[in-house]
C-alpha cells in the first residue's frame, strides 16, 4: 500500500457516526505507532517461526566495519550511531588471522555505492570526532579499504554477546577466556550517551560483519503520498488493525475523561 492508500483504508474503517475527525498528520502518527508496535512484536518472535522472519525480513541489513590490523593495540570498539537506522544487533562475526588453518575470505566494501539495499560499509573513525569512551580507548581503526578486499589466511568466527557482570571476570577465567576462536562483545554508551560495541579477543579483528534490524521508514502521507512501506503486503492489514484500535481507544479515552470531569463537577456542586 502507498501512504495515501493507508489513509484511505483508515478513513473507510472509521467512517461511522460519532467518530472523531483526524488530520493527515494525526493519522500518520497513529500509523507509525502501529508500524513500530508491529515490528517490535515480530522482533520478539524473529527466530521462532518463519512468519515472523518473513514479516520483517526487509528490515534486516548487513554492515561491514572497517577495522585496524591485529598489531594496532587495544582498539576494539566501533560506534553503533554510524550504522544506518540501527535498531538491534541480530548477529556478529569477526575476520581473524589464522596462519595455520585460515583461508581466503572476500568482503565487498563498496556494494552499497550502487544499491542502497546492499550491505553498507562503515568508516571508523574520524579522528576529529572520535568518541570519549569511559574506557579511554579509541575505536577500531579505518584501514581505508574499498572495493573487494581479500583477507588471506583468515577465519570468520562468530562474536557472541556477553553479560555485563561477566565482562571483567572473563580474563581470569581459564575455561571461558575470550580468544580469536571465541570472541565476545558487549554494548555500552560513552559519556555522550552514544552506543558502541566493545570486543574481547586475542587480537583485533581484521573486519567485523554485523547483521542488524533497522528502523522502518516512517509513513508520511503529508510529504510523500505515493511512497510505499518496506514491509510485505501480508503485514499491511495487521498494521491498519493496530492503528484503528489505537485511534478508537484514543477517542474512547477522551470521551471517558470528559464524562468523568462532568461527573466530578456535578458531584462537588
């Protein structure tokens, strides 16, 4: 559906005696509340069933983070604010050097230059705007990579999330110490309340690949009447159902407040 068709369908559903009038801007607001409510509900079920996966599949994106070499010290950070319309991390993997069992791994850093739907590279960081992290560390270093990059004698290992209360004890745990074969990450905020990812491993990853759920493009009939939402057709009626319910609830609450105010005034006379 286009944004205009969403509005037309809402008007048809709400076209009854006694229903309040809503402006286009108000209808956009209710539709966007419904859109986010739908996406967040499906995200909770994302890995449980195929329906949930397909309903929000268009919002799944991949980014390739350009990082420094394994000899660049303790710099194992990258910012999430630079990830386009970021919402939630779905999975993460790192490219690590392995001279014994490694193979050639190819990453394309420029695919997004021709198609905005393709994986997007992140350049990290601009030294002039680097974060002031509470750890007093720097972010992962940009290598200046572009186009197709081949990492020889390397492996791609999954980077798993770790609980914050286990973060500092890991280095003393001989059985769960993070390594290049078992790297871990956590998400925190810097003193400017900007989110970043911190990685623990033996060495810095040569690159980080992250799949994530992005924010949906908002419905805006006022400015983009002919635009369509990103989610598949089977979700449109469900989003309309949520918006209709919220709008009717809003009207009923306003009426209830008016009645309660009237009764209160009558009772105190």
